[in-house]
C-alpha cells in the first residue's frame, strides 16, 4: 500500500469530539483528526512514542506535568510510557503518529 488517499478512509470517533481517519505503515500508525472545541483525551500512557502535529486550531497538550498550548505548526513529542493528555481549546486538526504500530486507538482497531 504505497499510496493512500486519506480522504477515502472511513472516519471514526474513538472519543467524543475526536473524528479520525487511521492507517498504518509497516512501523507506524497515523491518525488524521478533526477535533471539536472542548473535546478531551484523559491522562493516559502507552508503550508507543507519539508525535502530535497541529495543523489548525489550538490544542492544550500535557506531557508529564508540563502543559502547553500548541497551535498550527506546533509539534508535541510524547515519549513511550509517558502520561499525557490533550484538550481542544478550539476546533482544530492534527496528525498524530504512533511508533511502533498501534493497532487500537481509543478502542478502535486501525486494521
């Protein structure tokens, strides 16, 4: 699967307000999210490294005990097994990449 049109992927809502389209390469999982203002992901940790790239809007990202507002062009890098949480301050869009492949995101299997 060398080429993917992300607009053709099924949109899923793994958490309220988090509308995502997901696919995996051999080693990474990609989530293309459209997020509603006020939507939140509770504090949690997982064995995957996770990179958040904010495309539009503002996300409040907490990694360990540090919270920052990430706007367009901002990137937040979450090391493996690190507690993190995210809250959308505005409507927005982000690409989230997990490495290694993450088969389940918010209870939704990506395959």
